[in-house]
C-alpha cells in the first residue's frame, strides 16, 4: 500500500516513493496531502501571506507579508515586487490590499508629498508622471529615483521651489491679493474618485511667494512672521508652528463636493494653491488628473467707502444703467498709495476699520480676539501680530455644518475659551523690539492699548465668512449665495447725497432706504467659538453691560498705508473720528444673572452713515443689539452654540445728521445764526403786536440801546472772564500732557510729542526718554485737580458764610432793575 503524496508537493499517477518530492506545489498556492495535478490549484495562498513554491497546508501562514508590501490572495512571496506599496506609502506586516498602504512617515502630517498638482495653472511639465516613471524604474533604490527625478526636472527646466522664489515669475505663477481685498477660492471636487480621501491620499496647501513651507488649509499656524514692515519683502522662514483644529480637517466636511475658502491680508501678498499627493496608488492609475482645472477664483475689493468716479466698479450695474453714465472726470493721483489692477494704476482701496480698546480690563482682548494677537509658545512675554494671510471657510452650502474653532487663550495650557490674568494678557510691547525686521517686527496696527482691524471683532464662524467678516463686504457686496439679504447699490451718478446747506431738497427717509443711496441688510447663521461650558475671566463680549462700548468703527475710510499708523488712530480717541458701537440689550435691563451666564441668540448690528458726496460715506452711528438671551444647559447639544447676526447699513436723513452734529461747523454756525434771527424776529413781532393793540394813549418808545446794554453786555463780560482762567488751565494741561517744547521755535511752530508717539515711535527713533516724564506729569495734574476741588469747596463755604450779604446784593440788583424797567419797556 503506497503512502499519500506529501504536503507541499504534487504527485501524478506514476509517482512513486523516489519521485514524490520532484514536483513542488506551485507558488501562490497551498497543497495538502494527496494533491494531484488536477487539484494543485484548488487552494490559493491566504491574503496577508506569501506562499513560495512548495507551500504546504501547515506552512501556509508562516511567511507574513513584509512591511512596505501588501499580499493579496495568491501572493507568491512575502515581499512581492509587483505588490510593493505605491510610492510614498508603506504598510504594516500582513497587509492584504493596497488600501492598507498608508502615508510613509511616523507622524501623518509631517511627511513630504510625492508631487504637487496645480488645480488652476496649466503647465507642460507633469511632476507626478515623472515621479511615477522614476519609481517604476528603480522601486527599491530611492537614491536612483531621486537622481532620475532631478534629471527630468533639469531637462524640463522646472524646479518648483526655485520657481516660487523667482521674482520674475511672481506675476505669472501666483495670484495677487491686494491689502484688505479678499480672494474667493472655489474647488470643484465632485468628480474625484470616491475612495480618494483627504489627509490620507492628498492635501490642499497654499504656497506664498518666497516661502517654501506649505500652509495647509486644515492647520492653524503660529510664530510665522511672513509679512514684514517692508513692502514687497516676504520672509522665508524655515518652519512655522502648526496646530490642528480647523474646519477643513473635519470629517463632517464632504471633500467630494464644492469646497470654498477665502484668503485675505492687511498687506499685499502672492499665493498659489497646490494639491499635495501622498499616495502613489492614484498616480499609477492617473486619478490625480481629476484635480486639473478644478479651481476658480474671484476677487473683491473695497470700492465704495471713498473713491473716484473714474475708478468706480461698474460691474455691479446693469447694462441699461451704464448707458446713462456720464463720462467720468480725469483725476490726478497725488496719493502715495497706488496699486496696479488689470493694467490700470489706481489709488489704494479704502475701507472702514474697527478698533478695540485693548486696555479695557472688563473686555479682555486676549480672551475675545484670537487674531491678530497670538502668543508665542516659547516666550510668553511677547505677542506676535498676525503676520500670515487669513484663511477662512467661506462655504455657503447649508448642508455643510458650521464648525467652531475654539481658540487657546491661556499660554502653556490646553484650556480653550477662558481668560488670562492681566499680566499674561498684556505683556511688554512687542513693537519695542529694536530690530524692525526681527521676529517681532512692526507689521500691523495694534498694541496693548488699541487694536485696529479691517474686519469685525468678536463675531465668528458665520456662514460665508468664517471668523473674518470684513466691513467692506457687509457694506458693498450685492449678494452671497444661500445667505439672506444683500446690498442695493446705487450708481454714483444716481446717488442722492445729503446737501448740508439745503435742508429742503434732500432725500427722504423712504428714499434713503430704497434707491437714493446704498442700503444693506444681512442675516447670517453663526456659531459661538467660545467654549460655553467654561467660566470666563473677565466677561465675554456678549456679557458686557448695556451701554458699554464693544468696539468702535472709524468715521472715515483709510488705505493700507494709513492703517499701519497706530498713532493716527490713538489720536482719534474721544473724538467723532471713532464711532463707538454701544451695546443695547432691551430684554436684560433687570436680569444680571441672565446677562452673565446666558448667550444671545440674536445679535443686531446697526450702522448708519452720512452720504457726504456721491462717492464718499462717513459712519455716524453704530449700535449692537444683543437679544433673546438664554442659559445653555448642554453645550454639546445640537444648536447650542448657534446664533443669528443681522446687519443693517443705511443712510441718515438731513435732520438725523443735524441732531448727531455730523455736519461741518459752518452749518451749525449758520443754523444758530438763523435761529437767533428767528428769535429776534419773533420778539419784534411780539413787541409790534403789543404796540398795535395797547390801550395806552401814549405808549413809551422802545429804547434799543438801553435794552441791549442791559441784556447783552453782562453775559459777554461774564463769558470772557470765565474763559480766561479755563483757557489758562487747559493750556497748562496741554503742556503737561503733550510735552510742548515752547522754547523750540526753529521751524516757527511748537514741537509736540504726544503720548501716543511714545508707543508709536518708542525706541525706534531714538526717543529713549520720551515716556519717562509721564508719571510725574500725571501726579502734577492729579495735584491740580485736588487743589481745584479744595478751592471750590473753600469758595462754597465762603459764600455760605456770606449768605446774608449775598442776598442783600441780590435785593439791590432787583431794585435797580425795577427802576430801569419803566424807562425801557412798555
């Protein structure tokens, strides 16, 4: 009786004991006892294992698939070259399919990409195709792969990192974003293969001119001073600190639809969008070509706050309206701030700006504003001003949820949305760094006293805007898809501006709310980014008391050069050049607990302006309404952080502007002169009426000189005598506070150093002792005030001691007036 064919071998009908080991089981298959030529292909090698020739049933799982490879069913080796993980990926032992090949690095977000694809710019050089070709040539030798790629790049004269630092290519290989403008980027990924996943297979990154580090849209960056004080100079630093937590990385955002985000900055920047590929599987099957031509971009610019008719944006008007447009007048560009757009040199765009009182301890800017202030992790004594362009999630698709991004506001901890102590929040001025181009260079507008922003502070994560709601977009944009409301824009040649000296021929309130001037109304869906389950210290912005100032908006519009002059804006404090946004909370007059612990579900922003000319506006009144407060019981519940933001932007009538003292002083001079003349006319009519209807046979004549001497001379004398001491005190205080050097007459004018100059100029211009005398002068002023109070009390006591004598003087004065009256009045 013959024994069965051994495991791992194939035995035919003529096989004997001497030849039973001659034919091994085929590679990729498993052979049991008694395997014949007809049954040798019955059992494929199991996935995740390699089965060389002669594999038996008992040894079928001995060779696990090696790391960096994947072994599907029927694999002939533990490291088969044909199933090596695609370029840029690796796998753990025992991988069964290519889906188990992942990005080849210890930390997923730190590994370099295989190649880059531009979804916008077309080129003849395909780096992904070259990478794949070189990898297939030498899949086991990375040095040869790199040599092959470098050779191919040289032949094509294409080097990505050299190109992004080449000034000659800046205008052709990058998108230019002017200061305060917004680039709206739209990526249409609806045709991407469904298995292709964001972060696993590809990423979206921005490359700024002269900066080789990619800025990923799903990351937050810090300690990254890219923008510098020098125009057109862009710093290329090696590494910026990056953190997780932005909207694009969330799995709730579908990456197989239309993705939208915006890029903006307070200084001119150049950028390009790149798709970073990390998985060679989609290079081999050329699915990466689905990214070609998927990007579109639109730009919006501030254009209606103050502009020249010649540079008016007429793209928002109908063709019929443009036919009635008169020829715009030629203008001379005598400004020091100009830009070139579409081949035309024009003045820099102007926009209204928001300011925050950073010294307000009840409204901690460090708590409520994550940008522009970003504390460094290595040195908590300084603040880094926002020196990278802003990237915002601009999708208006209601199917994509609003994702809040709570910001870390406590240095050295992971606590989010909770306040700082004052010594943490307001450290020494980073603007005093002696090196103007150093890591803390002066590139923005803000310090520990005031922050100036081109967007609204506090309001965050709103549909279509994310956390940077630019003022000009609220006041100038006609519509936003899937957002309720918009702006009705009126052509400059049809705009009915307010004429100061013609109150009877001005537009009515109804006209101002229809077609006479621009008018806007918006309603946005928003979500709070503050962590509602954390107790804030101090109060958050929506817990401020009614009547408090939340922020301010500049009365006039400013360009990018003016934006950087912090001293200018500090000099506007306590003047009408800064319009305070006052909080109105009608339903919280008597509920302090609800105000402190609740959140408003409705926020209303009312901005009223003065249409000074057809091409110029001025902000006059700003109010913030916080309504529908409620206490959040479960911060994690759906909709717990939601609120609506309504914005109204409308013009004021002539009467409203008059009551707000918005006109020039000449208007009020004329107005009060007219009022005085009317009073005199009324008095004359009153006297004439009594003169005509008196019953006296011989009515006395009106003695004007005596009446004028009696009524006019004493007030004038009192006014002059009262002004003299007050003017002297004001002059003294001005000398003390503003440090007027009266002896400096070299240029025939007083040389003035103001307090704001101490912070603005600092040590940069050599004024080392500029601020040392401030504390002494404050003590002097304090002493003067206390002395004035004591003097007033002393005078008051003297008057009380002389009460009888004063009463007697009043009695004598009354007798004198009685003696004069019969000779003066009827």
